[in-house]
C-alpha cells in the first residue's frame, strides 16, 4: 500500500469522485482488476471520493460504463503535475534553485559573532581582536574553526580572562567571556613589610598598631611615601623587623577644571526626526533613499541590525537605520556670575564621576580665572580617605 502511494506521488495521481447506484460493485471490480484506490471517503450511498494513479485512471472508464457510474476529476497531484504547473515559470524555478544553493553555501560560514561579557573592564572590541587572531572571524568557514584550540590560546594569552566558552549555532558564533578578578599583591603574614601611601594628601590621623609611624598629622605625603615602617626600636631588644599594621586617614585632593564662554552657541533638538535605510553587503553600502535630509541642520544616529533568516541563521547583510534628528542653534549670553556658576557646575560634574562616596567631602575650593571672553573654574574637593598599602621589605 505504501509502495503504491509513493509510486502515485512520483508518477502522479488524481483525486476523483464516483457517483452512481452501484458504487460498491465499482470498487469490487477495481480490486478484481488490481486497480489500487486509496483515501476512499463515502459521502452517501451513491457518492464517494478517492485517489487513483494516472495509468489506472484510464482503465476505470470501462468499469464505470459497466456499473453505470459517473466519474469526475477533482484534482491532479504529484510531481509530474507540479513540474507541469511551473513549466512556464522557468525563471522562477531557476531563482528558487539558485536561492537554495546560495543559502546552502552561506550556511557553511560564520556571519555573526555574539559576545556576552561578565565583568566591567573587558571590552568587546578586544575580545573580537583576540578571536580574529586565533581564527574566529566573520566570513570564516565553520569546518576550519577549532573551538578548543581558540579557547586554550585566548586563556593562555590573556590574564584578564578567567573563562571563555564558544558555541557555534547555524551561522552564529556565541562567545561567553568571564573577566578574571585582579588579584592584589599578597604579602605573607610572616613576612616583614612597610605601609606606604597610595595617594597624595595631608595626614589627618595615624595609628601604628605594629611598626613605627614615620609621619604625623598635618604632614603632606606623596604617592609612595613611607607611612609606617616595618621595624621597631626597643630599649633591650634593639631594632627588630615586624609586619607594619595600622590605620592612616588623610585628606586627599581631587581637582578638575571647567570653562565657559560668555557667548556660546548651544545645539537643541526640535523633536522632529526622519528615518532612512541602507543595506551593507560585505562592506558595500547601498542607500535605499534618493533624497538628502529635509532638515537644514541635524544629528545622525545609526542603528545597525544584522539580518537573519532563522534564530541563528545570519546572512552577510546588515540593515542600517539612519535616524536624523533636527537641531537648532541657540545663542546663549551669560553674565559674569552665570558663567562662573556654569563653569563650576561643569568642573563638579567631572569630579563627581571620580568620587563614589560624596559624603566624605570635607571642603570645596573654587578658583576662577577670567581670560577675555572665557571664565574658567578650578574646583578642588578635599576628601577624607583611608590610605596606605603594604610593601614587602627586601633585604
């Protein structure tokens, strides 16, 4: 039965209806003459539908005449009829074959690298360069990529990577990277060490639990200055070396500058925007728009999206969306006092990015400099911080 149906699909078959008072006799005569019918559906006592092979269809005309039944064709199916249907559409068929061939060829290459980074200091661009140096890049054949070798090479070459995993899915390479935590230099508890300054500042308080304090409150220290020495003087023991321990609090200075012109031109967005599109095919750009922007002045922000057919089947085509935001230029005239406040605000904005705990700020100093049409503000924050780091004593 299955063989007959497969043969029918390959050679073609027709769906027919049979109508008459002797349809049972019609079916029996077909069986007796080895004419195969399948998917027989009896609608009522005098009407049924069924499938029959093309060659057998010619043979049932005599049976229909003998049983006084009417036979009609409802549909033609199978490969011969499909080919005949598209016989006049040769270009379409060729294009479909060409498309399937292109997709097959594209499926053998990597067209997208998706990077997932766990950590703050690792940069996607650096990871892409490391992958490229080791043989994983856009356009590389999948069969030529040795995932294990690439992983081992990157882990050996980069101390800032603690783990890396690479998975190839379709034409997409998914790369997961975990940043290695920077390990501070560890000084063994049994080793002698000093405490030195790791920042420039003014000593506020110093308590030496072990070792000898080398500075006092009010002293100005630079980065690398000795704060607590890893040795102690005893009346009876003389000089003996120890592991310096203690707490040092200092006033640390942070300084930034901000400048403002008395007459400035500021760009403002009007709220109007237009979208234009382009295609990037292997670094060849095709603009899908003919006219330039309708705005006289504007800022452009590009959004790039790689095209894919399935979830992980990327193709070497990028859709570029050009968002043009209309801008207008506004002239601002500052008074001297307004310029001072704005210059101070700009300097403080830079400082606030450097200082995490703003509650530690003890004092703010501002110095202004006026040069022709420019006002410059130099802002200094005095921040209370614990300073000092261990340094091993080398004999």
